[in-house]
């Protein structure tokens, strides 16, 4: 299973899905969580049980995914990784993106991100990139959720994470087509 570093934006999108663990497990990747990404993802939106149709900010707890081995926290381990981290920190506003790309580059990992700039920079560096739509489609293909469950996952990502794939992203059309199956 290819090693993959997950960026904050992709992590937030998958957290919003309500199926993060299942999606990560279905992906076929070994997941690494850069410590800077872990530090950035402290809160997420979730439905407010007291007020239907409203959202609240809730703390993120990744401890279960870490203790079960689904996510492995990682840091730069040598001077080359630190140098790459410094290089990417000058390009991005986010230490999470910088650490994610630095570790992936030095360790020959895949990068999971939904940030268009991070995708461009990663691909320019020769890295393989996967995005939330690809991961969700892999999960859907392998677990075959019913249409309502799949639409809930896609809608939750769009509403709670405020993410909708760009038309240039892989699996964009699949995403749109699946949401269209739920009707207007």
C-alpha cells in the first residue's frame, strides 16, 4: 500500500463526510499525518443537533484513528526534510501544506490534498496527488453504499467542509452526477 501524507484541507473534507475512517481504509493507502497538519486541524463544522439546518464548530479528535494505526503522525526526521519544509513554507501560508509536501517529496510518498496550489506545486515536483473526490469514489466503489448514504456524504462535505471539487479535478463529473441522482 503506497504511503500517503494527508493535508489539512483533505483531512477536513473527509472529517465532514462522517465516513472518514471507512474512506481512509478503503483507499489502499498507508496514511501519514504530518504534525503540522494535526496542529492546524483543531475544529470542524458539524450539524447542530439542537438546531436542525444549523452548524456548530466542534473539536477534532483524531486520537482513535491514530491509536488504531489508520493515521500515523510524522515529522521531518533529517536535515533534507527540514530544508524542504523550509522551502515549501516560503511558498505556502500553511505549515501543514509545507510539511506534507516536504515529507512526501523526500520519502517518495503520495500527497492527499484538495488545494489547487498545493496540487500544482506537488505535481511540478513530480509527486502523485490524490484528492477527496478520488478517495470518496474509491470508497463508494468498494463499499457500494446506497444512493442516500452516498449523497449524504457528498452533501456533508460540500456543506460542512465547504468544499466542492473544481471542474478540473479527477472525479469531478462523477461527484456532480452522483449528487444529481438525489434530485433537485
